[in-house]
């Protein structure tokens, strides 16, 4: 039985003064109205209306149920209005997760125009290099670099990246440009690491751990050292895109380039995707799509 529908019918019977009048208001036949009230009484295990041939009157239980039914139906109507408003206009809290570097370098510059376009949204940004469980932590959308993420999540590609070798012109002038993997052993390598775990470097289809002069978890620090001519770095291209464009860092290419990694926006559900999530992902996709043109 549809409890809400039966509630509306019961309230209409009282408001309209009878089964026939309630039926006309709800576009139901009188027998259907009567059956719904009987089913509701059976469900509740109590009589709500005293029926006579001339009129119906509320029982004591009916008066109590009527009061609570009105409150429930009013709350349902209010909730529907709120959801309808959110569907028509992005508003409320949008929680976004992203890797620290990508969030800071690629996502953050896109936020001011997004915030200007949707002033009723508040952004909760969680940029950190850790695994995030969207459902458990209540994240609306998570940006992931590489991999498909959790299998139960929905993913939409927004961008792509690949690692590369980079050095300053002054470093290359003083130390020469490596042309093979073997040449890298003759260079000062600045490597990414988490604790003592060093991120492997890729050359073609092979990976190796280089001899290093500096290891660090902070890619921005490695970039700064490379800009000052301290050595070679192996970082995602988004990290150094501005430096390469300005000539402050030079890409070093030899052999087969490292694989391209997709960058995806992940969200928990395909159906009833909140408008605030949809417009955010569309904003990112539009920007990165233009970048590739």
C-alpha cells in the first residue's frame, strides 16, 4: 500500500467533507477512495472514521492521525520544493577531493570563474595525497590521476597527463643532454619519494630507480631545485607546463615516451546526479577540452 497516497486521501476526505467530494478533488472514484481508507485502517489496526449513511466523523484515533498526517504531508511537500529548487539552480555544499599537486596547480585556478558563475555554492576542497572513500566521507566528486578508481564509482575523463624528464637550460648547458637511460647515471637526479620509497622513472617500457642526489615528497620543491639548475626531474607535465612554455625548463625526450594517464572525475551514482556536481564536472571538462585544442 502507498502510505503517502492513503494519507492524502484520508486528509482529503476530512477536508472535503466526504468520500465523493474527496474523489472529485483527487480524480478518484468514490469506491477507490473508500478502499484506500479501509486499507489504511487495516494497516494501522484501528478505525479512523465512523461511517453512517448520512455522514462520516473522525474517531479519537482519526483525529490524532489527521494531525500527524497533515504534518507529514507538509514536510514531504517542503522537501520536494527544496529538491526542486536545487535541481533548478546549483546551490549548497560541494565537496571536492583531488591529489594535492593536481588540485593546487590544475584545479585551483579554475575555481574563481566557477564560483562567480554559481554564487550559491560553497566549496569544501580536500586536496591531499591520500585515498578517499567517496561514500564513507561524503565526497561529491573526486579527481583521480590514472587508474579507474573504485569499480562501483562512475568516472568521466576530464584531462590527461604523462610524466617527463625536465631540466633547466643552464643545467643542460653545463652537463649535456641525456640521450639514453644509461646517460641518466651521469646526471644529478632529483627524485620523488614517500619516505624511503622512491618513485621509479620510466624510459620506454622499462622502469628503474635512479641514483639520486635529492629525494623528496614535495614535487614543487623538486621543481624549484630544477629551475635553479640543481639537476633533472621526472614529474607530470601539468607540474611544469608554465615553466616549459616560458623556457625556464626544457623537456628531455628520448626513446618511447611514458604512458599517458587519464585524469577522471569520479562520483558515486549515475542516476539523479546533483546539478552542483554536473556543472562542476562540465566546467572542468570545458576548460581542459579547450586546452587540448
